[in-house]
């Protein structure tokens, strides 16, 4: 049985993911839906260790294929330990990022071959895909200014502006290509308006 729904939240840096993740969680819980909130990379002790490896700034250059495989290694563990069991017992899963981030960051940002990412997606996920992916979209400069106010930057946050322009473009491309799975929300609006838009998307889902 797989009656739970799988929701993911995506966006570039400083887009307001944490605030809106809490909004979606509260929205679902207010409707008596059991929801497991999790994140990628991470979501299990092992996958959180891999997250630490991925985000740490280091002198050694990180090979892009190594980065890609670490992301999917963490994901395999997360799916097996958290996502599939929760969905199987009928709970909903809300993940702060999932494979769209790989298409956006490793595919768009780093320029890795999309077909390779798709192959890994099939290998690691089988036919598991989110029922809904909310993409919070914002002007990259505005987002980075917000993110920089949070303190020290991690390895991804330290990338240059054009990296994030490519990440944003990849997210937008995926949203446009598959409007059934994706909803793009303008995160440059007031928080109230952003959450009204999210509310409308969620109303359609249940
Ligand atoms: P965040 O959860 O604080 O946004 O940090 C996670 C970082 O990891 C973020 O910069 C995006 C990056 N990331 C990837 O590069 N590829 C992925 O597949 C995922 C899930 C995250």
C-alpha cells in the first residue's frame, strides 16, 4: 500500500525554505494529516554524515562525480529508512529538497550530464517520484543577500552568482516541463502572499 503523499520543497539559497516548510507542515497537520518532515542531503544518521561531507568547505577540490554519487548515496539511505516506510504506512512525507536539487545543482550548476543523473535516479529511486514539488523562485541576488545574513557560508553557498543563475534556470525548466508535478511560487512576494499561493496549491492536492 502506498497511500501517503510525497511532497518536496525546493529553491535556491535564501528563498525562505525553512519558513515555508513549517507553513506546509502546519497546514497539513491542521487537516489531521500525519506528516514526516525530513531533508536532503540527510534525513537519517548516515545520510546526515554524508551531508556534513558534502557541505564542508575543504582545500581538496571535490570531484563532481564524487559529489553526485555522495548525494545519491545519502538519498538511497534516506529512501530506504525514512521515505518508503512512512509512505507505506500512509503518512505523508515533506522533504526539504530531493532529486530536483540534484538536477538543479549538479546538473544546472555544475553542468553534469542530465542523462547520467536520470540513470542514477532510476537506479536509486525506481519509480519513486514526488507527488508535488513546490519550487520557491526568487531573484538570485536577492536570495543570496538574504542567505548571507545567516552567518558562515557552506561549500554550496560559497559558489558564484552565475552558478546560482544556472541552478535557478534548471529548476524553472523542470517546473515548466511538467506542470502536473511542479508548482512554482514567486518567493520575492511578501510572505503573506507566498503562503496564500502555497495554500492554493495544497488545496488542489487534497
Ligand atoms: P540546504 O538544505 O541548507 O539548502 O543545503 C543543502 C545544500 O546541498 C544546498 O546548497 C543544495 C545542495 N544540494 C545539492 O547540491 N544536491 C542535492 O541533490 C541536494 C539535495 C542538495
